[in-house]
C-alpha cells in the first residue's frame, strides 16, 4: 500500500512539474546559433554532424542546400531535413535531433555555454560543464528563463530518467546550480558567533 501511495505521489509531482511552465521541446522555434545533429547509419558520404543556424536564420546542409528556419518550429525543420535527404537517398536511416544552446553556471567546474540535444539527461548536461563542485546544492537546481526562475524537482527527474525533451528545457535557458548553505565559511562564522552569544547569555542568566 505504501509503495502504491509513493508511486502515485511521484506521478502527481512529476505531472505538476511538467505543466508548470514547460513546453514541448520540438514545438519551439530555434534561434540563430542553435542547430541540428544529423546522423546517418547507412550512408558513407560525410554528412553526419552538427549544423548551426546562421544569424539570418538559414541552415546550410551538405548536398541538399539551404533551409530557411525563420518562423518554423523544430517539427517543421526536422521534417524538411528528412524530406531533403529522402529525395537524395533511397530510404536512408537518418536521425535528426534538435541542438540548442544553454548556459550552465553556478557550482559547476566549467561553467559556460553548451549545446545539448533532446536526448540529454540533466546529469549528462551537468557533466558537460565538468560536473557539480563539492559545494553544490543539487536539491535546489533551477532554470532561469527570462525573468522567471523555475525550480527543478531533481529527485523526480533522476528517478524518472527524464531527458531534456521530458522536462522541457528551452533554447537560451540558464541552468543554475546554487551553492550549499554549509559551503560558505561566513555562515559558519555567523552560526558560531550566534552560539557563543547564546551560551554567554545562558551562563549570565543562571548565575
């Protein structure tokens, strides 16, 4: 009974998390600097790789020319990429993944901008930035999107094995890993000072 209740609570928490401000990754429009990752499994031509959208919104691909990505979401862009190569090769084994830029900062070893695909897991994304430092508070990781802060339910994401596509990371998002409360020496000093004052006060009171 307890296990059933625990699983139900997890499902409800994950549902609330997913609808609280997150959108379908493939339904979003890509920005200049974002791109696609193309992988051919049965073509020997040198095509597989990462291709990025230029400032004018154009995406240059080998052998099939330019795709205009302006005012198109990734569903449309991905379908057009597949159609272009379908017309060039006979039923190619092809995968097209969205590739977009996010900023990972805070308590990670190598903060900065990184390109991620929809198949990345959050633990893998943090690994791109060199992993979390020993001072990181992984229970309170959050996404900064414009002027909004969206807290991530790390336990739900890890237990569910969720990918970027599941928790709806978007192009231009910032992933912030905060510092643990106990990692700040100034806070220890403040706590010890408070304890000392309390002990002194108690000692004076009981005299």
